[in-house]
C-alpha cells in the first residue's frame, strides 16, 4: 500500500489496485451523523404495519386492519392511505415493482385466495385496481420476475396452498390492468410449499423458470408458451435440488452474466448454469465469516453487485467490488418484514420493529475507486493464447477455480523501447470448477463458426467444456457446455448420492490435450494424478462427453505433463512426463484409428447424460520411453523438424533442462542435459523453432536457448535471459511473437526483443 495526500492506494492478492479517499474511509461504515432515521406509525391507534416494501422512491405498508399506506422516501413526506379492505385483515402477502412512466405496481394476496393488483402513480394516486380469485385457500406468495423477461409487460408468479404456481402477464392500460395466464407449474411436495424467490433464465436456447421454496429447494422449469385458462395440467420441474443453501434456505435468485446467482442463509454465494435442462453448480464461495446470512442480491449495471446481509441484530449493505460494508444499521435482525432500495443517490432501508415501520437512509457514497481490475485470487496454473476475428486473447486458469478470458489490447508493444505496452482487459470470467483448475487447452470449433472450445481440468477429477463466442458487437462471452468426472465416466452435473464412492476425490487432471476428429467431435487426452491417461470423446452436436477408456502405462506415479505431436499422416505421438522422471511416447495413431471405427455409433447416442463407453479397445503399448531426469518431469515440448527425427525439450524438479533427439526408425535417443542454467525447478518449456526453445523456472529466470545448426545437438546454449517479476512460476505459453509467464501473477514478453 501507499499513502499520498488524502488517498490510500492498495493492491491485493486478486491483482486489483484500488484507491481510497481517507476522509470518506473514516466515516464509511457506521456514522450516526450520516444515517437519517424516521418512524412511521399506522393511521389508526390500534392498527400496526405487518408488511413493508419499497419501489423506486416510494414506501408501501400493509397494516393488520387491511389498510394500504404509502409515502415518499424523502424525509418528512406525508403518509397516504391508498385503500382499506377487510379481506386483507390479519394476513397479507405483498410485493411491488416498477411499471411504465415511473409508476408502481403492487400485488396483494389475501387469506381467502384473492389477488389484488394496484397501479399507483408517482404522486401516490391509485390509477387502476384489478381483483382476481386465485384459489380457495391462502395466496402463499406473490413474486415479480425481473430478469430475462422476454415481454415488455411485468410478469407475476403466484403460489397457492397446494403448491400450484401460475405465471401471469400484466398489461397496463390508461386506467385498467388486464391479466393473462402464461403458465402453470407444480411445486414438489415439502413441509413449506411456496415460493420465496424466483427468476427467468436462459439456457440451451430455451427460457426457464427458476424458483426456490421455503425449505431451500431449487427447482427448474421449462417456460411454456402462452396457455389458456382451461389448461389444467401443470408443468413439472426438469430439475430439483434440495437444500442448496443448507437448512436455512435460499433467500434470493437473479439471472445475469449468463449465470443464475443465488444467495442463502448459509452465507454462501452460488453460481449456476443450465445444461441439458439441469442445474449445474459452477461455483460456491462464502462472502465472509463475519456474516450470518445473505438476504438479498442487488446486481448493478456496471458489473458490480451489492448484498444485503444480516449479522446478529444488524443489517449490512456489502459492496462486492470494493469488498466493503457501506451501510451498517441495528434493526433487531432479519426475522421481520423489511425492504431495501437505492434511489436518488441514497440507500434506503425500511423495517418493522415493535409494530412500527422504521425508515433509515444514507447517501450512496463509496470511497473506493478501482484503478486496475481484479484477475485471479490464486496462483495461475496454465495459460493459452488465441485469435478471434482479428483480436488476440489470453485464457488463464488458477487455483481459485476461475477461467478468465482477457483481450490483449495493443499487442504490438515493445519491452525494449517501452513505446507501447500491452494491456489485458477482462472480457469474461467464469467460476466453473468446483476445485482448483490445473490445466486447459483450446481448439477451434468444428461447427463452421469462429467459436473456440476451452477444455479445462483440475481437482476432483473434473473435466469441463466451455465455448467462447464473439457476437456482432465484438462482445466475448463464455458458456459452460458439459462436465465430467473422468474417474467415474459420469456427469459432474448430477447430484451425488450417499452410495457414491468418494475415493477418487483426490484425483486431479494435471495436463490435457485435444485432437479434432470428424462429425463435430474432439478426442481429449487427460493426464491424471493416479498415473492414468483418460481418453474422452466430446460431441459438439449433443454437447456430451463419453469416457472411451483409460490406460495405465509404465508410469506408476502422478502424471505432470502431456503433449501431442503429429509426426506424419501415419504417426501421431502422445508424450507424457511424470514424477518418476521418465518421458513416455505413445503411438496415438492407434487410438485414433480404433475410435474412428466406432465414431458414427458414438455420435448418434441419445442425448440423455454424459456416459462411460463400453467399447473395448486393444491395449496400446508405449512407443518408447526416455529417462533423462532424476525426479519429476514438469514440462515437455516436442517437435518433428526433420524427417524421422523428433526433438524433445524437457524440464524437471532436478533443475535440469534436457534436449533429446529421437530417431523414430531405430528408436535411438541422444540426450543433452544442462544442470546449471537454472537454480530451481523448471516449470515451463516451449520449443519454438528447430534451433530455439525457451525455458522458465521457479528461480524467476526466462532463458532463450539456441544452437548454431540443426545438425549439431551438442551445442545448445543460453542465448539470452530475462528476469521475470512473477513469483512461484508455474506455466509458460508461447503464441506467435508473444511469451507469457504465469504464477503468482502474470508477465508478457515479446520474443523478438529478448
């Protein structure tokens, strides 16, 4: 950190740089001088408020005697009585939303099954009322659907005592409110069978309804087209997950940035995707141990998100981007009716305590300014570069489970003259892995477009497939398409049962390669920590992963690296390195030929779930093996620059850089070892041309190696060297003239200027 004048500049483990104004920072959280408090009582002496909600700059309250009150949020505003109805005495569920022309639309549900819709102007004048008989029992909940609404009219979801949900479109007239039935849905049986939060979401090119009930279950429904009033059949959920946020339940749901976001009373923030009409838990993290539970999620247009959090007797407004509490108020806890709103540059919080509505407000000032955006909060484990529509991109994975795509802006920079510097701008970020992400590989889509497929692997044997697309406006988005547990050959999207064997929980995918086939399929090779290489087939058409088979070769230890080298049209080699110090070459052509005979059968499988194939392939023996390292082989890069001669560059834990020349006809190996150019483990190596390669080590040195002529294998030497400012270096990526070194941070060089 650094302090200058009235500003504090900080940088953190997420690679972000933030500026703080000290004068505001001292009074940012709880200040009795900056929080304005008011108490609002009911009109009648014996009456008291039961429910409160806020829409825009207006606060609405429903009292025990069935009286609907309203007032503006500005201090000292007059309290108005909108209506009084004995049918809403003693019990009322209420929800409000924005309507056209700065108007509020209020939904009230009674104990007798009456749904009342009220349109209120900005001046708190009732413009339209519509009463509907929804059910014979209580109206249990009324929920407005904001996200992914395909219509221009508001949508309302109503739940009755039998667990039946009805979705209604509300059309606004000059002085009328018309209601159209959009769909019927059925909640599974539970102890408390009504909706607490819901949203619309897109997935698999379909519109879905996502809702949570009182016991914390999360349900997914396909949203049907408009139906008639005579339709009696209700849609059943395609996916139901119980206790997604523990026993306390789920409190809020939103859909934005192509993900479903949920929060709950367990204090966790979850992200979900929809794949094959199933909910996929992409990430789960706890905001802070100091918070009891999260009550509301507030997405903002600038990419930031705020959370309403309860802790003990206090309510807090937490800014995720600034990682700061911007409002703290003692309200007695969250087990009461409350509402929150941001309007006219202020934060407003209304809550009922001691039969009185309390209104607190505070100016929405935030002393934090983000100078440099966050990247990874953990060590970068792998990186790859690619081009799409004339633009260069960098994809990184890390121990935090993120896979982040950044655009390399101003890629023609020069580290020699410092005239221009490259800038990485984050285009999309996904929290997709349930554990750390160890490796990734990229391949162009075979669907005839500019899409790029990302295959990533990591902890808990998870293989994940994502697709990167660039729309007409140049916006790059990423979407998860499929996932698999490679040790079981089953989808990672299904719920784990109690009988599942968890002995594979420590299996990690350490390295991964992909090979395009025909019929929109890709063959993935995954090197795992249990000493096996898994071969998985991915079908772009059905978006399914099929575990073909796995091979245990001569390796008896954890595999660390993997490379695929096309030698000729008749020979493709798969090269693996492990902790036993050996490099093993596998004739990959035999595997490709074996799969080609069964490819048409595999691509016509019914799209039901990711699966393990029962095909029996002939066991393939290693092509040959090379022992050049005393311990683990961390990096391997091979190229066939001359006919029948393969050059393999490798680096290991023994601080040794080895260059092996393999005669593919006689299988003779000539190896040259360099033991003193690096003082620590080599973690990255990349062959560039027949006469050059680069290596990087934990000693934070990047070496460029060369030799006078391709025929002389004994004169490899360090041509140039650079110090890198990245600690704990773990990966090296080369693309065109760019070199990227990753670890506890990331640095980019231009090869021609080394």
